C-alpha cells in the first residue's frame, strides 16, 4: 500500500472524528454503527472497483450513458438545430465554443426523468431499492422507512426519496429524520448522475461507473456521519415501510408523460439556480475582494484543504481539490464538475481527479438544503421546526460523508 493510500486510510477515522466533534450529542454512538459504516463503504467500493465482472458492468453502464447522450442529442438537434448539437453552419473559431450547456447537456435530465419513471412503474427500481434497504437494515439496525429513503436516494433526488415514505415521515425518530436528510444531500439522483458522467467522461475514466459507485458508497457513509453527529437514542417504530413503494402511474405512457414533466421542472430549476447562485457568488466576491483580497472560493479552499489531504490527495493537488469542494458548497456541484471537466482539472493527477469526482458526488450546497427543507416541511408540516433546525447540520454531515467516499476510493486506488 502506497503512502497516499495510507494517508487516505488514516483520513477515514479522522473524518469520523470530525463528524463526532461537530455533533451536539457526544454520547450514545454505537460501535456497530462505526464498524458497519466504515467496512460497508470499503467493501462496496472494493467490490465495485476491483472485481472484474462488476468492472465490466461499469463499462456497460458507461455505454448506456453514451447511448442516452446520443439519443438526447438527436432530439436536441431536431428542436434546437446547431445549438443542440447538429452540424455547425459556420466554422468554429475555438475548440468547444459551440457547446451550450442548456441546449446540449441539460436536456439529458428530461430523457432520464422519463426513463426513471418507466422503470419505477415497471417495479424494477422499487425492487432494487428494497434490496438495498434490507441490506442497510442488517448493517445499521435502522427502521424500514429510513432505510427505504436512504436506498432510494441512490437513484432519486433529495425530495423524491422522502416522498416514498411520506406516510411514515412523521413517525421517524429524530436521528432517523436526520439520517434521511443527510442521505438526500450526500447522494445525487440518477438523472444528474448521467449528466455529470457525460460532462467528466473526458477526464475521468469509466465516469458513469465511478459516479454510480460514489452514490452507492455514500449511502452507508451518510448514515455513519449522521449517527456520529446525532446518535440514535429512541426506538425506531416504522419497520413496515420496506417493500411498500406506492404506485405512482396508471400506465407506461402516463409514466413517460409524468417523468418528462418532472424532468422539465428539474431542468428549469437547475437553469434558474445556476444563474442565481453564480450571480450571487460573483456579487459577493465583488464586494469581498476589494476589501479583503479574498473570494468565497479562496475561503472554501482554506477550509477544505485538510479534508482534501484526509482523502489521500497529494499535497500539490490539495489546493485545487479544496477549491472545487468549496465551489460545490457555495454554488453547487454542477459548477464544480464543469470546472473539473475543463481547466480546473487540467493540472490534477488522474487519481486526484477520480477521488474528487467521488467527493463532489452529492447535493451538498446551500441551495439544495433550502429545496430539501421546503419539500420535507410540506410533506410533514408537524415537524417543520425540527426539519429547519436540522438543515445546516445535515449539510455539514453530508459534506463529511462525501469526503468519506473520496477517502474510501483513495484507500483503494494506487497512485
């Protein structure tokens, strides 16, 4: 094992310690949770990254993502012409200048949204989610509803997953509610996974498989970070939720129409949030820099430098990795992945790019916290105050969980 791998191996317990120190309850952490969380992440990552059959499956996932991208490009080319990827009617003066994010990358959200709805209607997605939920219950001993929501977050968003357990949401213990929120922020939805994999494919090998692995190992990582910050002290009562995913669509065609409409809403939300948050960060930087010489990204780079080092990143790459982690929290992971695919990842070693891709794989930003709190409070208004109080702590725990995912792959990836 190399020095950098040992660095990441030492970083995992240090990240656990950080989560414990950030929590308000220092007693009641069960050793089973720590052991299950750490071994669960390492075992899942080792299987998915180093077993040849599963690696071959990753290649198939990557081919599927490319097929989706090509199919989407056929639709955008028809609707938007050269703006959507059709041949240019003029000569491109700079490489990549014709790429327009909204018309060429983001429409993938629509296609994957419709496909996800169909897979849910055909009961394929609920079957996979239920299997993951049962595995999490054996590892951590949490209730069925909480496990179902955490497992669903591997495939759907931070609001859609709690929606699957809406009848049980009010009966979750405080710790389980926190776990549900942290898992929503520490993972990404399937449609965004496809978009990000397409974006970073030129700089991260097997990008789709890497991000799928990241989302899978972030599930036990999210539970671990959450229960270190807020240990379980009550008796879970919502065991019955496993296997109880409700039917949402009347037919396959209804699933396609509904999934497309949901994807459109998400697409417009992404566009709006990108414009607003990038503008707000630019505005704040415009006020900070003349007065202090600092920017939000530079402050984030300082804060996340130790976490980047704990993930097994070499010292010469830590500043760049920490800066992109800061951008992820201040703006969102979309902008960080854009920078990783562009000039931001140009000077990084391949191992550092892979670790960073894992650490960025989560909705850990202030905008997502607001979206999640609004959605969950609407589903469970009687616990609105509690959800709001747990909002910012859930962002901290989810950020640590994403760094645990990075450290895990750092342990298993040699320089």
